C-alpha cells in the first residue's frame, strides 16, 4: 500500500534512520486509530440503518459517551437531520439494549433548544464536555478525538441551520476553523448538506469483504469486542509487514534522496538567476518611482496653476472697476439724465466691488489692498459730490419764492411739488447707495431736506390758511373789523392769536356769533343764512382736499427717495416727537433738542417723524381754522365733524400709521370736542331760558330750534361715518328739551301748564315723526304720550262741569247706589225723587248751555297759540267729552227713573249744532 515518506535535504543517515523509526511508530498508532475508526463506522452504519433511516433521518455525527462522575454506562450521542423539509436538527441519545444486540432511542433534544456547548478546556486534551439544554448534561467521551469531531459537527449544524445561535465555550478556535475548510466553507454557507455529511456508505465490494471476514469468525456478531480485538491483531501484523517493506526499500529511498539533492542544486541555480533578475527589476522600479513622483509633482503644479488662475480671474472679475465708471464717480454730470444714469451704474459697480466676499488670504495681497484704498477714495469723493449737489438743490428749493400762495389769492389751492419730486426721484438709487455706504452723509441730507422743505411748506401752508380764513369770514370791511382781518394781499396776521380776540356782535349784526337753538328758533329760514354755512362747508372741504394729496405725495416721495420702505432698526436723523396734553387730548410735537437721542424700531417711524417736522404747522393751522369756524357759527362744528371724520377714515384705510392719518385724527379730537361744547352750550342755554310773565308761552324757542337743528344735522350727517356721535347728541338734546319744557310749563303763569306741555310735545312729536330719526323712536312715542295726556287733562280741566247742578245731583245718585240702594228705588229717596230731578233739569235750557260753551271757546282760544293750530283739535276733544257726560246722565235717568218720561232740555244734535256754530262764528 502506498505510504507518504517525509524527505529532508542534506540530512545524515542516522537522522534518517531515526526519522524512519519515528515514522514506524506513527504508523502503528495510526493503525490503532484506524481500527477504532472502522469500529465506529460499523456502529454508525448500523444505527443509520436500524434507527434513523426508518424515521427519514440522516446521522451526521456520533460520539461514544457516558455520564461524567457516574458508573460507566456507555451510550451514543447522535447528531441527525431530517431528510424532508423543513429540516429539523436533533441530538439523539442511543443506548444498547440490555437484552439483545440492538440499539434503541432513549432521549431526543431539538438542536434549537441547545444554548451552550462547553468543551471544558481549549488548550489541553480533555474528553469531558457539557451540553446546555433545559438543563446541563455533563458527558465523558471515549476519546478526545471523538469529542472534537462531535463538537465540530454541532458547530457546522449551528452555522448551517441555527444562524450561529449556539454559544461555544472553551472550544479551540483552530478546531472550529479546521471544521470548515476553505473549499468547504462556501458549500456549507450555500446550503450543500452533503458537505456536512462525512459519512460514506460502503461499496458493494467492501460489504462483501466485511461479510466474508465476519463469516470466518464465529463470534463476529455475538462478541463484537473480541472480533474487533482479532481484527486489531491482524492489522498490527499487516502494519509490521508494511514497515519491513518500507525498510527494505532503503536503496530506492537513497536514490530518491540523491535526485532530490540534484533538484535542490538546480533550484539554487535558478534562484541565483532570479536574484539577478530581481536586482535589475529593482533599478527599473526605482526609475519608474522617480518618473511617477515627477508626474505627481507636475500634476500638483498644474492644479496649483489652475487654482491661481481662478483666484486671479475672481479678483479681476469682481474687484476691477472700469475707467468709465471711475470717470463717472469723479467727474460725472449730476444734472443731466445721462450723467445721472452713468453715476448710478458706476455707484452700483463700486458698491458691488466693495462688498465682494473675499476668500481667505485675499486681504493680505498688496493689489487687493490698493484696490480697496482706491474704492474707498472713489466712494468718499462721489459721496461728497452727491451730497453737495443735493444740498444745493434742497437749499434752492427752500428759498424759492415763486410758489408762494400770495400771488394766487383768488383760488384756494396749494402749489404742487410733483415737478420737484419727479426731478429728485432720479437720484433715489444714489440715495440708496449713499445710505448703504455713508450713513452720516445720508442722515445729513435727510436733515437738510427736512429743514428747508419745512420752511417752504410753512410759508405755503400759512398763506393757504390765511386765504381760507378770509374766504370763510368774508372780505368786506365789516367782516375784517369783526374778525380782526387786515393787511394787504389778503393776508391774515396773527392767524392764531387774533382768534382769541373775536367777540360776539349785537343781535342786529350778521350771524357771526355762535349759533344756538334759541337763535334758530327766533329766526326765519332766510335769517339762518344757509348759503354761508354751505360756503363754509365747501371751503373746509377744499382745505382738506388740498392738504390730503399734498401730505400723501410728500410721504410717498420721502419713502421712495430716502428708501424707507423696509422695516429695520436705524438711528433717525431727526427728533423724537414729544407729546403734550391739551384739553385732555394728546398732541404730537417735535422737540428740536431731542434730535439724535432715540432709536426707532422701524423706518415707518422715521417717515412719520420727517413728516411731523416738515408739516409741523398743519395741525396748528387746522386748529386755528376750526376755532375760526366755530366762532363764526358754532353749528359749523357739524360740518367739520362730518368732513374731518370722512378724511380720517379715508386716510386710515390707506395707511393707519401714516402722518396724515395721525394728524387728522388729532384734529378730529379737537373738532369732536367743539361739537360736544356746541351741544353742551345748547343745553345750557335751554336751562337758562326765561319766559315772559305777561304773554302766553306758545311753542318754546328751543323746541323749534331743536327741530331746525335736527333738520340741519340730518342733511349734514346723511351717510356720514360719525353717525353715532350725532345720535348721542340727539339723545342729550331731546332729554334737555323734555326736561326744560316741563320746567317752563311749571313756571308759566299766563298759560296753563297743560297747554304748554300739550303744544310743545305735539310739536316735538310732529318733528320726530317727520324726520324719522331711528335713535329717538322711544322719545317720539314718549312725546306723543305726553301730548295726549296733557290734551286730555286740559280738556277735562277746562270743560269742568258745564251742567254743575246736574253733576252734583247725579253724583249723589251714584253715591246712594254705591251704598247699596237699588237703582229703581233711588227715586223714592227724598233728595233724589223725580220732582227734584225735573227741577234741576229746568235750570239748564239749551240757550244757557250754548252761552257757556261760547265762553269756553273764547277761553281756550286765548290760551292756545296760533303756530301749532291745536284750537280745533282741543274744541273737538271738548265736544267728545261733553257728549260723553250727556250720555252718562241719560243712562242714569233711564236706570234710576224708569218710565218717568224725564229728559234733558236739549238733545245731542242740539249740542253738535252748538259746537259747530261756535267754531264757525270765530
């Protein structure tokens, strides 16, 4: 049989013989191992055939074990897998039966229940090992080799089916590595179950040889151990013969060794040549390395050159200013459109160059520093030129007298500044550039503009308001004398202080004094001078209509020219407005000494502050104009309230925070205060009214005054925004009218109280019904109720008891009935018998009744006034009351004196004729 022989080169013969001896011992040991393996193979074959094949299982690993620490009872641990899928991996304990030579299953564990395999010692040979299932099972293998083989099989199955779930402890890593050779690891990982199966079935010839061998031995089956022992002895004999055969072939070995020596010599020669070739290749390698290094340096140099070129191009592209731009910044024309356009382009290019984001290290370059110095010099030069030019424009415009209003007194208009704004807006982009580059110069220009424009607007607005006041007061000498107007060119000196000198003229003068309800009630429609009020209304509307576009245009110009649309925190160049309280109203004032003192949260505040500074005289002049209108006619406050409210509402819709909205809102407070004073004045005059003791009262002056006030107010406040203020004033006035009508009625000596109340409340009811004022609907019903009550009271009191004795007689009759006397038995009472009744009736013939009624008519006519025309209403009510009393008397006669035939001396038809003839005769 062929045997591998270890060969060493240049080894002495003694060492060779020693090596052969050792090899012989190894062969003997290998023979014993081979016998043991053959025995285990036979057992494995028997178990597969008898136990596992019937159950569709394959036996992959087996170890002969006994329980550690106990009496030896050998058994076998088998690792099996099922042949059907899904594959189940199990560890089966098989024990040889005590009654026969067959094997049986004793216990089975699922491999997935195995948690740990403990080999006890990884460095030394130890046949003991533990398997951790639901509890720890300690085993002692028959040999370390079998234990290692079984653990290796378990490890393979764990890798293949359990995805490395089982933990292996004290197992040599070398064992696990050897268990999956490089050629087999892939097949295991790929799921080739044949790689896991190291069991090979015997061939047919091998089976025949084993059967013939077992037939020659009688106890081959009954005593396997004896049979194995016999086979072992025979194998030792064969191994010895094999060793003798090897030793006999020493000559062939020596020849082989000689050939190997010659081969080694040839190998040395070849190695020498390879070494020389390697030295040659080494020099070539060094040269190639040098070439590679040079190529690398060249590539780095090219990269650096490219980056340097990019940097240079970046600096040239973003930090180079053309000569044309430089000329425009230094000497560009700031008056012509082309020059301004060139300066705008140059300034934007300069700002772009100055704001370029330099890369790290650029600021250290001398060229960059020089460019930055050049840019700074150009920036300062152009900022200085631009500032000087715009300063000159502002100063020239501020001193320009051509647009003053003194030359245009015939028309109430304000000069338009749109040409100036249009010219200056050409510089808006330059102002934005100045704002971003030179904040101090920008703020200086802002202050200069505000300063000079405020002077210009102050002159124009003052002249404008003087013309408005002259038009309101009239241009006659009488008006000038009354309102302190004097001077040439229609100017009004002392426009504010002169208003305080206005005094109320005599009652025969033109209506330049404050109006009141008493005045209105004392004059005819022509005396009210409706034309004057309409003229005032038109003038006041013209003033507001001129101011509104002026302020809006200026605010829009400031926002665009000074670039103040964006919200950001800045330091304003102007003053912080201060507030002072005047008559309970907070008015905005600008303190010059407060400049540069405060910061603003937004540029809208700065716009509003600049507008306050420029138009600081508007609010004062408006208040002065309002005071004049109030002096001319206190009812002008109604016109002013409506107009001012409308303009405030319009301004708030455009911009609630604008200067115009704020200023008009402040003035509206003053107008509302004047309106409230007007209403309070009317109420106060009602309370102070005195009536004549010698003449009848009639319709009170403040009642007719309220009527005409309401008519005027309804005309003025039609579709007005401030209707609520008028409704509140209505309620206050009507309450005062009610209260003072009752007061005057109580104090009246000439006219009965019921007549005063009846006539005046009838007039109030008619007025409210005609005007249909919704907020006074309850007062209208109350006026009607008061009128009706006092009419009835006056009728009853005036009519009294025209048949006095009859009244007394029948009152006695009613008293007896009330005491319990039956109505038909009243005629048996001595004082109320039929005779007494006839006696009383005879005292009131028709002639006497007519005479009494005629006297009553004259009395009523004397009490009532002609304006209200209530005589016929009162006379008709008295007729109804008289008829009611007559019917009552007839009813009592019929019930208490039935069948007596007693009647009155006159009939109802007679009474109607009496009343009709009396009314017609007068």
